[in-house]
C-alpha cells in the first residue's frame, strides 16, 4: 500500500547499495526518494530537495548519523522527520537517537512493512 500524498525522503548511508536499495523501497511505498552516500553532502542535498523525512545511518565516516541529525534538525526544525537506521539496537542506542532529535529508531535490516508503518504514522491520511 502506498503512503498518502507525494512525500520526499532523503536516505543517507555510506554504503551505496544499501542507500540505493532503501530509496527504491521508499519509491515503491509512494515516496519520492533520493540518496547520498557521503554525509558531508547531506545538508546540501536536503536543502535542494526539501525532504519530509530523512533516514540516516548512524555509523558513517566523517559525520555520524547523530551529528547529522542535529545539523538537519537545526536547519529544518520539527518539520523534517528523522529516522535512525542502524545496526545498533540497544536501549542506550535508542536513547542516544532520541537525544539527537530522531523521531524513530529502526534496526537493520529494515523490514519494508516497518518502513511503511513508520511513514503512515508520521504522515497519516487526512
């Protein structure tokens, strides 16, 4: 089932195959999706495409996902929804994601049904 409305998603993951595959899943769920593999380029891409939601890997070189979340939150405020997508799933990791400003925290590998549920929760039908 597709999400309501045209939503734009940004995927940031330093593994190109993972980022591209995730963007394709989002596209199948009804989102326009773009991805970047270098977190240093994420802010510029976000400013270009004005996403509604960003899915950020946590363990990336140069800028980790939590640092990037803080940067995106400062730039876009609460209008941009942030989802941590990571291999780190402990209670401490989830708490750190909340402190960094993430709206949701999911553990890899991510089930597309969970992504769909997150999108429906974040963007309920009118």
